[in-house]
């Protein structure tokens, strides 16, 4: 995992863990110049009151950074009234399902609705998980990916409206 991303996610998680009393619905961050909103803090165990891991950093009234996109976070993103067009970065801490289950839907929507690619960063990989670029390639490859019809998400030729997402690293 990228060392800076790890530190960011660690500090963010440490700061927010005792503060998460948000209940089932995303809370509004109106009026705060800079705020972190917990979209989800649940883990791999089912919890009817919490979505899986996802955090938004708001600057003014714009959601600028999204960290992780676990199960249920797609709904929480909408409930927070965040706009994909405002995002400057999507960061993925690691590739466990409770941190990335909503990622394909978010990237698909981003591909269809943004005028500029959504920059994304993720882990460098290890002996247990691929690097982020390889993971995205395995999801969206037009010939062998899990979501072949979404090939243009990574610059393929499948016809979708909007630009592709932008990921750091090389496709394999």
C-alpha cells in the first residue's frame, strides 16, 4: 500500500472511530469549512445500522476526497448529497470487499457523468492482493474482466458516455 495513503487512512480512522454515532443515515456537514464525514464504518460483519468503510473529506460545501467505497457507501454518498463532479480524488486503502464493494458502481457512474476523469489511487499490492491497477484491469478488461461491458472505464472501446477514470500505475 502506498505509505502516504496508509498514514492518511490510519489517522483518519483513528480520529473518527470514537466519533461515529451517526446511526443509519448519512449526516450533513453543512456549515463546516473542512469536515470529514463517515459514510460507513462497518466491517465484514453484517450490521443493519452501518454501511461498510467509506469517508468523505468536505472542503466548504464540496466533497473533495473519497476514501474507500465499501458496501452501502454508494447509497450513503447519495444521501450526503455529494456530487461526483466535485471529487478531486478517490483513494482506496486496501482491496478487502468491505472497502471496495461499491467501487465498480461508483466508477461506472463517474465514467458516465463527469467531464474529467476521476483520479484514483490505491495500494501497491503484495503477495496476498494485486496492485490497484491490476485489480481495476481485472474488473474492467473488455475481454476477460468481471465487468466487460464497462471496458471504457479504463479507456477501452465499449461505448459509454463520458470519459474514463484515471488510475495511477500500469495496466497489466
